C-alpha cells in the first residue's frame, strides 16, 4: 500500500512484462553460471577420477531357456488355474530360484570359492593377512561360513534379464576376474539344471512315499471290509452268484442272489403254465375246439373216410334196390357200427382235452403258490441284504481308491525315472575380453547429470534463501513505493568523472531519477530532499551527491549536506576537509556560510563536521528545523545525505524535517524484510517517501531478466563504461 504523501511517478522506461518460466530459469542460470559450472566441473572431475581409479570389472553372460511344465500327475481335476496366471507364477518362481541363496551356495561349493584366496580377498570376505594365514585345512564350520559369504557376494553381482514374450532368460555375473566370471556363469547354468532335476525327483519321491503309505492303509481297509462282508454273509446265509449286471433284490452290481434266480425262473414257468391252461381251456370249453381235435385225430379220420365210402356204396345200391335188400341192409349195419366207433373216439378225445385242462390248471396253481413263497423269502432276503450291501459298497469303494492310487503310483514312478528336463542352456558363457565397467562415457554422463542435479539443488536453495530485492519490478510490489530508477554497476571509482560525462550509464541513470523526482511534487523537484537506505554501503551517499550534482548543472543553487554524523562520507567524494560542518551548526554556531564548501560547476557542500557525542540529541533539538528554514531561503534545492534507517534514531529525525525522502537499496543485497521495516520507520516519523532507487543493478543478474536499459537509448559513449553497467 502507498505511504502517506507518496505520489505515483512517471517511469523513464517501461519493463517488457513478466517473462515466462523458461525465461526466469534461463536468467537464474545466467546469474549463477559460475557456480553451476564449478559444481558440474567438480562432478565431472570426480567421475573422471573414479573412472581412472576404479577397478576393471568383467561381465559374463549365458542364455537359458525355461519351458513351461504342462500337466501334473497329482493335480486335482477342476482346480487348475488359468494359463496366463499359471504361466506368470511359474516363471516368477523360476526367476526366484535362479537368484536363490541355495543355488548360489551350490555354485560356490562347485567352484571351491571358499578356498580361493584371491576371490576371498577381492570379495572382502577375508583380508590379505587372514587369507594368507588360512592356507590350512578348513573346519566344516569355517567352510560353511565362507561358502555362505561367497554365495552372498555372488548374488550381489548376479542379475537376470528375462526377454519379453519368450521363454529365454539372460543371466550375468560381474567380477574382476574374467575367467572366474565365465566359470561362475557356466556353473550357475549347470547347477540350475541339476537343481531343477533334483527338485523334480524330490517332488516325485515325496509323492511316491505318500502314495505308498496311502496304499498300505487302503490294503488294510480292504482286508478288513472284506472280512466283515464275508462274516455277515455267513451269519445271514446270504449266497450271491457273480453276474455282469446288477441283480434283482437290490444286490450290488456284479452279483445276484439264488432266490432272485429261482423267482425269475418260476415266473417264466408260470407264464408258460398260464398259456397252457388258457389253451387247454379254450379247446375244452368250445365245440369248435373239440371238432378240430376230432378232425385232427387219425383214427377218427380213418373211420369217417371208411363210413363215407360205405355211405356212397349204399346210396348207389338204393338207386336199384329197396332198403330191405339184404346187401343194402348189411351196408347199413356197417355204417351204424362205424358211427358208433366214431362217437366213441370223439368222446375219448373230449375226455383227453378235459384232463389236459385240469393238469394245466393244477400246474399253474402250484407255480403260483411257489412264487408267492419265493416273494416272501425275497422280501426277507432284501431286509437281510441292507447291511450286506453297505459292507459290499465299502469293499468296492476301498478297492476303487486302491486301484486309482496304484495307477498314480505307477505313473509317478515312470515319470520320476524318465522325465525330460525343462531347463536348457541355449548359449553358454564366453570369456569376456573387454571390461564392462567402469565405462567412461556412461560415468561422465552420470557425473554430468549428477552435477546438474546438485547444481540445480544448490541454486534452488540459494534462490530460496535470497530474500534480497533483485529486480525493479519487486520494489513497488514488495515495498509499496514507486520506483524512481535503477543505477547500474559500473567499473571505476571516480564518481565525479563519471557524472561529468553525461553519456555514461550511471549519469544517464541519475538523470532519469532526477526527471522522475520532478513529478514528485506540484512545484517540481523537491526543495528539501533527504536520501537514506536500510544500512550502510548501499549507495545513498553516491545517490545524494549525484542528484545534487545533476541539479547544480542546471544552474540552480544546490546544497549537499552530509547528515550522517556517525559515519560521514561526502567529504571523501569531493575531497575536502571535514573539520567543520553540520554538527557545528546544530551545536550552536550561526555563521552558516563559514560551514559551507563552495565549488565551481558543482553543488555547495556542508560536511558532517566533527563527530558529536550524541548525534541523535543534536538532530532532535531545534537546530535542525532552524537550519531547514534558513536553507529554504538561501538555496533552491537542498539534498541531505541521511544516516541509514535501521538501528539508528538519526534518520527518522532528519526525515521528519524535510520535504520528502528517497529510499536507496542495493540490488540483491538489501533484505526485503529490512527494507519494509525501514519504510515503516520513516512512515511512523510522518516522513514522505517519494520513491526508491535500486543501486548497483546488473540486468544480467536479475532474477527474471527484465529488459531495463538506462537513459534514452544512446548508441555511443564510453564503451568500457557501457560494458561495466
């Protein structure tokens, strides 16, 4: 917020707008380029030294194929997982086995690394002295300890790289000895194949042992269940016959009972007896049946044929003779005798049919009676067979389980003996001819990247710790006062010579500030102006001298007063004595003209004078106000070089007595918090702050890279000065 009495100013130049993030970063890089370059160079040096001093390492590699195992002799039907999930689990398991501690210990044992002094010292398992002293027979505990340590070292330098969308896996080992690296990979591949076969055999051996125990248990259960079945059958008198299908009466499949067989046979006999009885009944109870039987009888047929012949002869005789004709009467008697014989034969046939019917009915009744008895016996047999069937099913179940496990046992025995290994070595290890590390380009690239990261972190921390005001845009944003101008950093120390040349950047800068101050009041450039800063060495004295010098060149009566009686500096700028000055006037000396130094083409100067015991007491008296009143009448413009604001009571006292104050800050050095506190102290003293001046400003070091220039765009002048600004 603007302080009381502050007015907007018209800037002599406009910023080009807030740049993008990229521009901000580039600006920070430009400002911190030396630090960044130093850090990157240091990291590159470290990388180069590491590359030159690091031991050479060699990497041996082999390519192996891991085929998916399909099927299992002891899988439970319906419990298989999906192929994709099963494949993933299988291969991840194989990768884990490749990097297992047990496999690494196998390799260490095969290569006798526990007894390899060079390896033990390289792996830092033993130091050189201990390794030389260990050339003796090792105890089992020492060998086991060294083997474990060697396996751990092998695992740390071993890696696998599965090839995507294939069953191939590359295994690598890196060590200082190329021959040992090759031997390790060869042993690793061979031991992995052997370990896979051993694990498969161990798995089948366990399965065989388990099945043997189960088979023995089932054999005992079969024997026991068969004994119970036979004992119960003997007790109940149950006799079953073998059969190809389930018998009647609820018998177990493959057996049938005698009662059921008898009942089946009697049922068939009864069916035939019923048919015979019905047939006999039909012949007995029907005249047609009797006639048909009579016709079919040979004796009756012969008698009827003979009677027919005699009847024919009698009919012929009656044509010529009377019935009383003796031969005719003889024929008639023969016919009568034949009729009697035919009747006797027909009665005999009818009697035979009746007897056959009675026999068939009697047989049917007997069979029905026997079947009824067998049914009663069968029901009783079924009741007695319930427990028999339970025992029979137990026998059958135990036998089926036994047969199934026996088949599994045979299959596992065959598979464990002639199974094909699913691990094969595609490409064996080759002897490395070139070191795999350190790689100069890779190491330097990593060092460069690390340097950039470290430099970025350091720069970030420094930027976060830098609370100074670096850019003109921050002045009004942070302090809430207008920016009157910026003063560049220029080489050289002769301020008078630089200000005398109006084409130098610093001269252009102060002319711009002077122009802005002309709009600070309604009357133009303030008549009584004070210049102050947060702390010393920020350029306030130079600014006061430059503004007074600029106003003096315009022909006005200008006085520069060094009000910093604690640390005066104006007399050094103009090279004059400080034997008398402001302190004398404030102490009571009235001859003001005697206290002023006058110069041609330059402002008049009143130095600070002798250092008083208490500058604050002098400034708080009436002498300062009386001095200001006198100077208003005798000078067109008066510029006070005030003491710094922070830590002293002098500055607020002077600020309250003048028309206004110009606040000077050093770019990148003045802490924003201290600057705001200083502005606050001036405001508390009811001082009018016209604006701020940013001194020692380097556009190239600005945080955001704003395109500030100085003056009005002169393209000529002192080249060295221009470069310095």
